[in-house]
């Protein structure tokens, strides 16, 4: 018990009721830490060490108060639903950039470490597979709103890294690769599961041969915590699974597990009807850096994770 008291930290988590944020807050609380959570959504966590603030990340006065009180700032708030990149581009940019700039400024001012969730979208359409953390980025034209999220996150990364160099900001940047699990909303995995459970067609953009590397949420959170525990400083990490699955295979696995009568519809192109959409053929992370630093690798299979998601949605 004495050891746990010594290790107890105060974390401030933005986007605390989001998919990643909720799982991260629960992990921190399970480990005995104190957590201040901020979100515009309703609080779903009941724990004596969790203090929730139902508010926006644009409340800079509140941000300053909570950052000042915390040991570590976890900036997880954002919009990560691809459809919204196309339909609400300006909001995606504003929410990603403006509060992040203020949070970085305050972390510098109060000398707080920041953990920032970035994205595999950073790499864009690069064909240099697997993606290395120091690899080149290749994006489409600014005429394609598809790239607004990637560009916004990269700008925040630039600011964090620059402040790490010239103002001694301590940071960790996590680039997440298709994380899924209970609580996920607005992505291909939950979309397919919900449609399968309701006996509706599973609509796929293009041929369905485009691949993704799906990472179960428990593996993701374990990587976060191992990096925190080792007190690694000023690094960028890919957090993802190396095994590729085509979107068509994902649909087939979900159909098998659910026992649905849903059909797969290829080339439905439901996202192409929105101006500014472009797809990515492959998105695969390089694991060498994180393996070297913390000896981490994912342990959960796609089928295991999907079964857990389905059980959560049908309970």
C-alpha cells in the first residue's frame, strides 16, 4: 500500500467520456491514481478518485485551473469520425487546433507533461509501408476535406515537438491505428456490427481490398500505461497492430460471429457521395520503436475483440 501511495499521480484527461478517454480514465483509476475528467458528454464513471467537469475544451479558464492542479495532462479530446471530416470540416479543424494550442501553452507555463493522442492519418497516402514514426508524409490536396484531420493533428504535433526543443516541454505523442472495442462509435467496426445485428447490408466503399490493422482497446491502453510507467520523455510512438485485414474480411468475420443474414455490398461508395473523400489502400504501423522502448506487442486477436464488442452491444 505504501508503494502505491508513492506512485499516485493526478491526471487531467480531456475527452474523458470519449472512446479512448473512458478506457484510459478507468485504467488510471484502477491503478489508484486521481483523475480530473473534462468532456461535454455525460459522466459514466463512478469512482471516488474521479472528478468530472461537464464542460468544453474551449473554456480556457477551466483548462488552466485543471492543468495547474495536475501532474500529467492527457489531451484526448477531438473528432475522429471520418464522415465528419467531410461534413463538418471547419469544426474538426477548430476543435483539433485551437484548444490544443492553449493546452500546450499552459503545459509549458506550469511545466506539466502532456500525453497527446494523434493518429495514423498523419501518414496520409504514403506507400512506404510499414509507417515509421520518422517516415515521410504524403497527403492529398487541400481541396479534399478528407485530409483536414491529418493536417490539424500534424500541426499540433509540430507545436508540441517544437516546444519540447526550445521550451523544455515533456511530452509523449501516440499515433493510433484503428483502435476498436466496446464504446467505439462512428467507425467501420461498430458500423458493420450494428448493421449485422439489425440484418442490414454491410456497405463497403470500393473493392473492399483496402486493408487496416485493427488494435483492440485493451492492448492500446496497456501500451499507454507501460510508456507512462517507464517515464519515457519526448517521444512519438505508433500504437497499432501489425496484422492487416481487408475491409471485406472484417465484414465476413462479423457476419460469421453474429450469424446475421446481412449481405456484403461492394462499391457502395456511400462516402464518395460527400465532396472531398479519398480512401487509403493500406495503413500499417512499424513496431520497432515501441518494442525496443517497452517490449510491447498486441496480444488480442481481431475475433476476440469483435466478440467483446458484440457482447457489449447486445447486453
